[in-house]
């Protein structure tokens, strides 16, 4: 079944879904996809008299000599539409390797800066169904846990816990966008790097076989449901202490359940302070260990998983935990597990615990686990004085658990699961997407 949409229909549907009165920052490079997105959104807003407004930004990566002039050309188009336009240049020194990944990170950082300037938390990008298929093809070659990447890009992704990256054109073909622009006599800029085979995405685009869009859509629905079921497991059964340990009772261990495996891999990433779940090979080792039914321990992704008679305990592995200095007035992340804001006047040193943390009696933890928590928990000192250790608080600093798996990029597929983990770790829910409920 063909579920593709025209640019006009996709833009109208997207705008109709938005709740309240919203300001949208449209990321526009001048290529056909982002140009078609801007034009379709602008026309839909004008014809439907919706309460939303547009602003635009072009990120000039300064990777080609023509990029600055192209950004100015985009500005001319936006001015003709009466839409504010901002140009932000990536002026940092460019790496000799990994330029695509570095440019991507810079782009999202600069987009967030632009969103702050225009007073919005909604960033709209022109990713198309073609981009979606390329993304799925690229992810299929990687050892992703349970092939979660086959769901592709979510139509909404939370960036840095604040900015929603919205993709209205994931059901729109690039050729349809170009046909649309030709019909209304609006041109676009072709970036020659889009044909350069030194980039993985270009090779995938030119070499890949067709991918069924319905399969991608079904994978997205399946991933959302898997995350919902994993969240239900955590809410019903998981307990934690000071964001250092998560316990699952024996009765919830079900290695045949995809939802349990998904919850478990998520907790491993959280315990290890990782931004990605363990790979399939690592999870296979863990599942094989659990299948024996024996007590013992195993490590993966910097996490320690210990099975005892009274349940499964997940903690940070006691290895490669480096100290960190935080100057007065600054905020930093330690070990991928805690974000610490130094509100005092002295430099803080954060490292593994120096004295046993106070533990509440109801947990009934074994002495071995208590000793381990002491070794992996944060101890914060100023000079020779201990300012704070795990399980305590201090007026001179703010300490909050980090969740790198979700904090940087949180696809809407995983929002329910992310909120369940946040609650478990003593954090507030992530902000909801800006859409009306169906």
C-alpha cells in the first residue's frame, strides 16, 4: 500500500497536529528537501490561517567555498516570503577524519543555539522518505541491539532534553518535492557532496536495493510497543538506590521476553553511563548467562550485572572511573552518570566514593553490594573536605543523574521507556512532544 504524501498534504497534516500556537524554526540548506518544506509550510499556514509562525536558519558548515554565497541565496528566498532568516557558521577547526559525524554534531548544536535566539523549542527539518530508507539501510549493517534501527528516524526526537526535532516529510519522496518546486517555479541548490562516494550515505543511496516503506512504518510501531512494554516492566518491578543501583526481582526475569530483554539492555546502558545499548553479541552473552539460572556476575558496556538469589542487580562496573575537576560556577558530567553544578567558590574534585554511603534499611543489600556501591558512587571534595558522597546532599552543588541513552537524542518511540527510567533514577519526566493527542 502506498502511504506516501504530497508535500502540501504532509505540511498541512503536520501543522494540524501541533498543539497551541507554535513558533517553528525551519532548518533550510537551500537544497530541494528543505526548500520544499519551507514553501509547503508557508503556503499551508497562509491558506489555513493557523496560529503558528515560521523562522528559518541556515547552518553554513564552511566545508565548501560556495557555502556562504548559498546561505545568502537562501536568505533572499526567505526575505521574499517575509520570513526571518538567520545564518550561523560552523567556524570550529574541522577534523581530519570523521567529518560527517562532526558536522552533524555541530549542526544540532548550532540549531539549538538558533532556536534559543528565536525563542522556540521546535526545530523542523526536511528529512524525506528517501533519507529514511537510507538511514534504515545504513543501520541494518550495524550490530544494533534487536535491530531497533530498522524503525528508522522518528518523526519527533527530543534533543538535549529541550528541543524537539520534527520531521514532517518522512512520508514524502524527494522526487515529489522537486516536482512540486518546479510546478511553482522555485529553484534549489544542488550540493555536489551529495554525489561523492567517499561518504557512506552516498554509497548507500547509489547502491542500495529498495526498502519497503510499510516495513519501516511497521518497525516504528513495533519499537514503540516494545518500549511501552519495557516501561511497564520497570514501573511494576524495578527499584533503585541513589541512581547507583537497579534491582529486578527474580520473578520478573524472563529471557524469552523481548520486552524484558529490551528493559535489561536499557538498564545496562544506564548503569554504565552509555549513550547506546549493548550490541547484540554482548546481550547474547548476558542472556546465555541468565539462562544457566546460576548466581554470579557478568560485565558489559561498563555495567556489572550480578545475579543473586534475591534478584538481579545492575551497577556501574568498578573500572576506568576517572576523577574530574569542576571549577567554581561550572557544570560538568562525571562518568556519564551524574551532572554536577558547582555553586560554591572552590574547585570541586569528583571521583569514586571514599566512604560508605548511607543506605536505607529496607533495601536489605548484601555487604558485597554495599562495598561495590561505595567504590562506584561519586565522592565530591573541595580541598581535603568531603562536600558530598552518594546518597547525601550539599548546599554548594547540584547533582543530578545523567541518562546519556536518552538525554542527547530521545526518539519519540522511546519516550515512555525514557520516562520510566527517569522516574526510577529520581528525575522528572522528559518534556512531551508538541502534538495534539489523536
